[in-house]
C-alpha cells in the first residue's frame, strides 16, 4: 500500500512542481520563512541549518514541538487549525499552507499525502517536501 502511495505522490508532485517564492506567516503575522527561495537562504524552510528549516528551532514548521506541532493552530500539519498564510513578496495573499480544509485542495492533498508517506517523521517530511516542491496557495 505504501508503494502505491509513493507512486501517487510522485505523479501528483511531478504535475504541480512549478514553484514561485512565497512567504509563510501565522494568523498574527509572525514570519515563519520562505519557500521557493534558495535552499541555502537563511530564511528558507528547506535550509536544515537555518532558523526556519531546522527541526530544533521553535520557528520551524519542521519542529514537532513548535509551530509544526499537530496541536498548534498555525501548524501546516494540524488537520484542525488554519495553518500558515501564504503571501508573495508583494504582500498578496494566496491562501493557506495547511492539511486542513482552509487550504486549497491541491496543497491539502499534497501535505496529507506526504504526511502519510513519512509516517509523521518530520525529517523525512521536510526532505520529501523540499525535494518535491509544489506551487503553494493556488
């Protein structure tokens, strides 16, 4: 069953992999990093050594005890919260980055798929997400 899910996720992600740079914010406008920026950017959620990509940082969505917690309302991985706002560099709102129903279906389905694929392992989740990007918020 897991192999079938891997194939479905791969096919799905390969059809939506155009990525534009976006910024992630909480409902209180606290900044939680960029996506679509260089993985070496200190603000990137894909920079595992940076403030927003390090699984030990409280400001990282990959910290299961911080903003990434399934119990945190701003967490992209909470099925019941709002997740994080997706905003472009011009300040335009593009939806939510979340597994919950507030997010665009494409984003929600993708996050739920890689969540299941990684069995909730945040390191694997980050690695898969960053290696198989999607267009957020559309």
